[in-house]
């Protein structure tokens, strides 16, 4: 029973720490004035940034628990770093795709405005 609680605690703490550090890193990287727990589109779906942060924290805990119990993730610094790099790469890749799609949408809207004015 003691081992179960230890694994639960390690998983929860690990998930929160990695989630928080990723949120802090991305908020800094994208030069935001507030800490966003996820991308701004995710935050906009909730009643407040606090609600989005609460949900994100719960998700970080669940992810930490899955990794702690499933054996996918050995509990050492080397693997934390490895998976953090994978997560960071995936996040940046998705952000670049979203940015490109937004740029295309802006171009289309500008063309519609130009055509409407003509």
C-alpha cells in the first residue's frame, strides 16, 4: 500500500512539475504577459484562465499518473528530459501548423475585404 501511495505521489508531482515548466517555457517563448497553461485557443474555451489552469493541472496529474503506473516512463531524470524534448517538439510543431493556418485565413479575409471594397 505504501508503494502505491508513493507511485501516486511521484506521478502527480512529476506531471504537475513538467506541465508547469512547459507552460512557463512556452509563455516565455511566445512573450505573453500572463502564464497560459496551454495555447490561447484552449484557454478561450473556458470561463477564465483560472478554470483553464485548474483543468490543465488535473490533466497534468492524470498524465503523470499514467506514466508512473504504466511503465512507459522510467522515473529518472534522463527519461524526463527525453519525453520533455518530445513534448516540446510536438507542441512547437502543432503551434507552427496553427500559425500557418491562421496566416492563410488572414490572407483569405484580406482578399475578401479587398474584393468587397472593389
